[in-house]
C-alpha cells in the first residue's frame, strides 16, 4: 500500500469511527473498492486508488468537506470523490444522482463501476444467504443499467461486462 493510500485508509477510519447505522462496514467496503479497481479493472493510478478508498466520505460523513479533501489529498482526488458522491445521507434523489453520473469523466466512471461492483457483490451474497439488502433490487439494478449505458469508452468495456453479470445474476435469483 502506498503512503497516500495508507493515509486515505487512516483518514477514513478516523472519520467513520463516529458514523453509525450503516448496513455494511464502510472501511471493508472502501478496501474492497480499491481491490476491484486494482485487481479486477487493472487500474493502478494512485489518485484513482486513493479516491476509491475515500469514495463514500463526502456522502456519509458530515464532518468531511470537498475543500478538506483537496487540502489533505489533492484537488484531483477531491474531484473524483465529488463526481461519484450523492447528497449527504441515505435519503437523496436517486434519479437525479444517476442522471448526473451519466456525464462524469471516464476516470470517475472507473471509480463508480468499482463501487457498484462491490455493492452488487454484497447484494448477491446477501441474497444467497436469504438476507436481501432490499425488498426488491430491481430499482437499484435499473439505475445501474442506466449508468452502464453511459460507459461507452472502450477502456471500460470489460468492467461493464463484469458488472452486467452481477446484475443478471441478481435478476435471475429474484425471479
């Protein structure tokens, strides 16, 4: 782990120590997103990996600001995190959020694809254990497919295929 990535993990641990009520452990999820970017998507760019570690911090923690991420890490890391973040909290306009994701830059799409991959992997495991995350995963899958349709850059093709397989598997289980 690079120094910047280790710093991002420490930062995340510090800022999520006080966040309660999340369905899954945010540290484990962030580490998984970094693993997916690196191992599944074969992207090694350090700022992308750091943003992967921090991708939920703006939306899930009220003590962290965009400006603070710029100062602590870099303007580019802060931009990537902002690109993939919805409004703070769990109640936000999902339709508007996914519409906005359609126009984020390719590098941010790598980040969002890895986040979605990790979430779908978790949802699939929960479904197989008989503990579904949602009563119906169909609305989430619909938003994911909308986002996937915007990932037209050929460098994203393999990642899109991997995420699509998760979508299809979840849909098959729910039928």
